[in-house]
């Protein structure tokens, strides 16, 4: 498959995606095919997985020729597992395979204690041969009690893949208890957002616990990831989320750990405004909102949202208090996020120190040539 000069220079700069508009010729290439990619002059650039539907038409899987794709898949799975052995500590829940960043574009695998959950994001990864190899290799390597496939119907629609239901593909078990940094959580593989918990925040939970004290507020708390870590240190913890079902699990998680946390079902923007106006004060505040900027176009509105939240949180922070604030939007750069925080602090004439500048946990590696793999920003300020 031939690429335009823009497509080839993107690959030469280390990225692994090529957009459809940068492909010179793709007629007759079947959906999900493994293709050899060349520049305009016919020079070989790598082996890629092709999607006939996505705007990202090509995802490089190797800079070399590949004649045993299933063997390569097994090897990559083994490498991903070995890497986690080096970087994952104090938990039995972590991301085992992170798509491009593990050289397996279109595949996500998470582990929750004895359960594995996987998600396929592209036509190529959905092929029966790849799925069966994946399931057998994960089974051999990690010996899980069960493996669950999680389906995002929107992803399948965009990839023009036939609808499929989430469900067990190996074993019988679909819920378990996992632990992170000594805190325990319920996991139900067949309900919940994303693939279950927010594993990318695991190391930030531990950091939050190190800095936390006094009265704490966890805003956008979901199932209590931060709140339950804060509860190890703080005299009182409140968690806020708009999702009742998330708070129900959060409450069961608190009971599992023998902790008291106040769970508040509310729109965070309204609650912060009311609490700030009422003069409430906290020693520790966590802000971990959902991705506000889903595209470049919505960046400006997103930045206003981030600023409003951070401004209100800072107003409620006692002198010497700690704010841990996150953004998981790839489109918001770390520099943009820092600038927004500077403006919020400036509006309040409150000098702030950066105690820590953090990102996603190491089981979500960053591929240098693919900036999209570095998405989580986390600042701890005081
Ligand atoms: N901090 C959590 C993850 C947060 S994900 C953890 O570490 O596990 C974002 C959460 O924001 C979701 O639980 C979602 O229900 C909630 N949410 C989205 N919009 C909201 C709003 N306007 N007010 C309150 N919660 C909201």
C-alpha cells in the first residue's frame, strides 16, 4: 500500500498511524487486512493493520516484514506481561496491554485480580484467528479464572464491525475483588464504565494518600478510587459524583475497607458553586473530571470548564491545603493545563507550589512517537 509524502513522513517521525487521506491507493484491500506499506517511491516502511472504515486507515504493527502474525501477537503479549512484572507494584489490578504503546494497536487488556477483560478497537484485531490466539495466550500466561470481552457498541459501529455483546469468553466468573495500594475494590466485569476501574490513576491514588490530611473532598469520585485512598489519612472524606450507580459501588467499596465516606450525588459544577459560596473549606481536594475536550474544536469550552472547577476548588482550599487536579483529555496539553492553573491561582492571588507533576501509571506506557498515548495530567499543588 502506497502512502503520500505526508503519510510517509508521519511514519518516519515515529508515529504509527496514517490517515485515509494520506493513502495513495487502497482499492480492493479487504477490511482488517495485514498490509505492507511503502512510500511514494516504493520504499518499504513497515507492516500495518488496515481499517476500511476508520479515519485512521493504517496502524503500523512492525517496521519489518511480518510472515507470522499470530506468532508476533503471542510474542508481544509475552513482552507486555514481562514489562508489567517490572513496573507494577502493590496491586493485582493493572493494564496488561495498552494498544499502540504495547505495539498491539487496537487492543486493550486489563487485569482485575483473577479476571481479565479485553476490548478490541479495530477490524484487524477482531479477526477470529487473532481473538482465539489472544484468549489462549492470556490464559496460558496469566491463568485467569475468567476472561471477559467488553464491547463498546459505538466503536464497533465506527469500524463497521457486526454488533456483539459483552460477555464471558473463558471461565464462568464475572466479579471479583481487587486491591490497589492496600485498598480493596469490587469489580463486576459486565457492568460499569470503560473497562471497569480507572487503572491509569493507581499511582496517583498512592501520591494523593501521601499528601492528604484533614477534611477531604473527592470531586468526580466514580467508585471511590481517590476517596478511599484519602480515607486512609483524612479525618473526614466526602465524594461527589453525578452517577448514582457509581456511588452505590463506592459505598460497597467503603464497607469492604471498613471506612466511612460521605457520598454525594450531585452535578459537580453546581455543588462546587454552592459549597464555595457557602464558604466551605477543605484541607485536601481532588478534581478528576471526565475528558471535557473530546476534539480540538471543543478545547476552548473545555478550558473554561477546567478553570471554573479549579478556581472554585482553590477558593475552598484552606491555607496550606493540597489540591490534586487532573485532566485526561489528550487535546489539553500539559502546558495548557498548567497555564489554566496559573490563571486560576492568579485570579485568586494565591501563590501555589507544584508538589508533584504526574501522569498515568506505568502500566499505561507512553510511546514517544505517538503523543496520543500520553493523555493524563495530574498536578499536586499546595
Ligand atoms: N476519579 C475517578 C474517575 C472519575 S471518571 C476514579 O479515580 O475512579 C469521571 C466521573 O465523573 C464519572 O464517574 C462520572 O459519573 C462523573 N461525572 C461526569 N460529569 C459529572 C458532573 N457534571 N458532575 C458530577 N460528576 C460527573
